[in-house]
C-alpha cells in the first residue's frame, strides 16, 4: 500500500513539516530550528539571526513586523533541499513516516507551498 504524506495535515513534529521544531543544520553549518525561519533569514539578507532560533508563531510575529529588504536567493530551494536531506539522513526511523514510494500532496498553491512540495518529493525519491 502506498503511503500518502499530506503536507497540509502534518504537524510540526513531523520531519517533513516546514515548521518542524527540531534543531537542524545546513551543509554550510548554519544552525536553525524551522525551515520557515531559515527561509526568512536568507531572504531578508541574513541580518537577523533571531529567524534561525524562532520556533512558534509568537517568535515570528515581532520578526515579521521589522522592516527588512527582501533579497533574491538564487539557490534557496537547493539550501532547503540539502538541509532536509541532512535532517532525514539523521533519522533512523524515517521509514515509518515515508519512503520513496510515498505520494506527497498539498492544496497549497502558493509559490512557497509548491516549492516545499517539490523539495519533500525529491527527498523522498532519494530514500
């Protein structure tokens, strides 16, 4: 039976959640808690380290209120992809959640939602 991973329904304790709370690290050694925080840190010019330690909505709210110019990060998708791969590689029991035959679904049609869908799908293909 094929597993289905619905990105709209998973909770923040799921390693494939954009808001997964466990500490993670990029290939360059940048430590962060959520992929949302990592993304915001990068696209706001990497000037606010609080993005990397933010976990919950009340952590993000004051950061969103700060004015910061957004910058284009050419390899943003690749950074998120490699970071998710590193995190998944460190989890022995990932097969209980998903495998290469898992179908990833989402109703999120935003650019961010579609990018995260493609990142998770690609990581699962490599399991």
